[in-house]
């Protein structure tokens, strides 16, 4: 019998890695944005920084090293490890948008998700992956995706109601394990 | 009317870029392998180098810069440009196998295929792409692919008979334009 495992694609930023706290730390350093900044539902971080600093995120994110030391999202490692026993897990990140993110993301994954082999990492633009499930915080990545879509909660998507939602990795485990 | 374009995934190495001539140049420099080396049908380059140099390819390919100055495969640019008017073209390379290839491949594509935007580049391991056509020289990439498979001729695959074959980019144009 050939029990083929289901494939899950898992986004990186705001799902496995936390760029928001890094942005806030950098805006704090340069513009006194408070370190405990709460991003209002539906907003992006640039809605909460001084007008003249709005475009700064693009400079920050293109800096070599930006993605190398991002915090790991709570419980993502243990749940990913458990999922990895039951599914074919692919990490799928739109890394091609930022040239300098490629090596940082590669090294970050090697450090924090060493149980995911290189064969199961996808750095792309459009997420044209053939998987059964996609866990992502950006609904634009769902538009051409045919499988089950799990919207991973992030401030910017809190007002969106028409997708199956997971608020954290414990809820991912509850749904998929 | 919604005329959705067909999607074509196009491999890089030995399809758009030529690592073989670079390997031969390096083996020539270090082991006097002739620059006009012909690789016999079904063979890989390591079948044609001195026994004690067989594993050297791994050292060469991991060197930063290896993929940056590869020659462009004949007529690939003009045919890709023409295809790009009729299809959604994605470049899909198993770049995750070699950490140091990522930036080199990114820069190489920006130089030689500037008309392919970052959204249409996929660096991966397994080629789990959801496209209609895949042009590739390695049949292992066809095993889980559901669409039309075009085997792009390279010495190592010359003995394979059970796939639709394209010997060069002129033949790709004949079939797809």
C-alpha cells in the first residue's frame, strides 16, 4: 500500500519568523517608536511610524543580516517537528523579493529548522506550489492556490473573515495533528 | 473572457545556463582534462575525469562565484523572450542544494534574463511546482510532476527514450510557439 503523505506548504515571515519585532526595534532605535507598539487590526507597521519614516522599512529589509536573527514564532519548532512525522512539509517563502534575504533565510532555517532538508525549502515569488495545504499570513498567496488555505493570524490580516484561520501554532497542531 | 495563460517551468542548469563547460575549464586547469572533452551518452562529467579528481566537482560547485559567470545556453534568451509573450514563464532551479549558488543564480538571472521578474523565479529542492509544462534535463524532476514534460537534451540523458525530448531551444520554439 502506498500511503502518500499530504504536503503542507508553510510560509516563513510572520508564520515561522517574526520580522515585526525586528522592524519595531529598528524604528525604536531610529525614530523612538515604542518597543511595545501594538499594531491595530488591519494595519501594517508603516501605519504606526512617523510620516517621514514610512519608507524606511524598505531600507531595513534590504540590509544584509535583516532576516538572519529574527525571533522564532512561539511553538513553531515543536509543532513543525510533530507535523514532519505525518506530512511532507515544505517551507515556502517569497524570498526572491529581497536579494539579500536569500542567504540569511537559508542560514536561519538551518539554525532553527534543521530537520527540514534542503529538498523541502522553496524560495520563490508567486507561490505556485503543488501542495495540499498552505499556511500563510498573506491572502494574496491564496488567490491561485487550489488546496486548503490556513490564514495564520498577524495584525495586518485581523479584519479578514472569509478564510479558515489559525491564531497560533497550538491551533495549527489542533487542526492538523 | 478570462484567457488564462499556460504556465511553463524552465530549469536553469544545462537548460538556460551551462555548468558543464565551466566544470571542464576547472578540470582542465587542475587535471589537464581536455577543453574539448566530449561526454559520452549517458555519462556525467565525473565519468571522464581522473579517478582522484572525481569528487572535485563538489568543491567547485560550492565555491562562491561558480554559478555567476556560466555561459548562456544557445538561443535560450531569444526563445524565452518570445515564450514570455504567450505563457507565464517560471524559472525553477534546485538552487537550495548549494547555499552559495543562491546569490550567484539571482544575479545571473538579473543579467541574462532581466525580462523575468522576481515573482517568476523559484529556487527550490523538490520541484513541487503547479505548472502546465516543465522543461528540465533531469528526469527525477518529472517523477511527481503532473503536466507536460519536455526533456532538454544533455549528455547524461541521451540514452533516455521514454520522454518527449527537445534537443535545443530552436526545438522548444518549434513545439511551443
